[in-house]
């Protein structure tokens, strides 16, 4: 691919053109030497359509481990023996305390996450609703819920409890999905996205790179997210945790990750594009470069089963890149 083609497509997107699937596949074929140019245009697209604010979100692992699903990347799956913490649903007081700590880090959003396939016939659901109301009352944070598959009726109950956004990753493309999970389907995940939209909630949905997927799989994931008008797209970078089925897989190199984020920004001009789990381990000193390749969101503090970096460093990073925390 010639560099003038990157410039041409970048200028067309800036003028309002929606990138086509074939154009995205063409961009995915660029050489490493052209990644800085692709990133530069992704940065311009982000500035034009999403501004300079960075959405900062924290995570509460409200129920951990013993998951009956076999997702190959997940340390909380009962199929694997890992060092991930295992505990039942935290009481509301503990969830509120964790939310207060996340707010103190500077985050304006918090996501309440539980292990397991979803909330169908889950006895914890009423307690989760009550805890979410308590978090909102105590902190004023915008609360997201990440509870697995849910019905439209449950999505409505979450909305009534004050939830504005529901998080449910598609993980990868429909074609590659059976290679990473066999206990529930890609369609199950799509049904949850549909239920959430029907209930009037915003969507947070993304995936993981480095699972063994192709560039076509990544492009198809981004286009499916665009189809659902997803407001926030977290992109995890595989952290091959010991004991999981993917413990011996090598994650993507930093330049490949930069290319992925830039490509997603071309496809999703106005979304919150959020580096998530694995950025510290896999990007190392190049985390700041990611903010100049289309990213405009961060997860601050710790992740579900492993620690993140000092949130103060993230605030310095976004300031140095010319951004500011979104409110």
C-alpha cells in the first residue's frame, strides 16, 4: 500500500466518509514503516470527532472465579487452575468502598463486574442492583454494569437502578469466536447487546487482541461494533496468564497494537477507544504512543485478576499527550 493511499483515506474519513470493509482490509495490510502515518491520521480523526477528553474508568471485581464458561483467555474459568482470586459477591459496603477508592484515583466512571456467563436465574442480581444504587448515592460516579449475558427485562431494571452503560465484550469476530469459547455462542453475546440497546442503555463492547485471530477478524469485530453504535470500545491485549489455555501464546508486539488501535479509530471515528487489560505489560514504554494513535479512554487502577499501574502516571501521560480528563 502506498503512503498516499493512507493519506487519502484519512482525509476522506475526516470529511465524513465511513470506511468500508475493503478499505479497512487494505489499511490492515500496511508495513510497520507506515504505522506512524496511520497513527497520525487516527489521532487527527479522534481530535475531529471525539475531542481531547480522555474517559477514565475503574473496575470493581465484585464476584470472582468459579466461572462455568471455558473462555481460553480467562483466569476466572473453572476449567483452568490459576492464581485468580475466588470469592462470592461482595457485600454492598465493600463495593461502595472500592468505588470510593476508584473515585479518589480520578476516575469518573466505575464498572461493576461479576464472573459467570450471565444473570439468567442468578440469585445475586437483586443484591447487585442494590449495590449499584448505593454506589451512585455514595460517590456520584457514572456506573457501568458488566454482568455477562442479560435479558431485556434485566437491562431495564439496571437502567432503573441508575446504570447508564452496560459492558459486554464480543471478544473477537463471529468466525473466530468458537476457537476461544465453546460453552456459549457469539449469538448469545449479540442478543445481550440487542437487549441493552432495547432498554435504552449505552453500550461498552470490545474485545481482545492476541488470541490467534487474523487482521480480518479484528476488522470484522470493529465493523460489528460499528453496526451496534457502541459508545465505548475497550481493547484488551492478551496477558497470557499461567494456567489458562493461552498461557504459552505470545501477545502482539507494541507496533502491532498501535496499528490495531489506529485501524479501529479509522472505522469508529467518534467512539471512546479504550486501552484495557494488558497495556502495561505489552506496551511498556510505548503506552503514551497509543494515546497518539486514536485512543481516548483508559482503565485506571487494577484489573479483574491482575494489577495495573499507578493512576498518577496515567494522568501525567494524558497531559503530556495534550489531553485532559473527560468529565
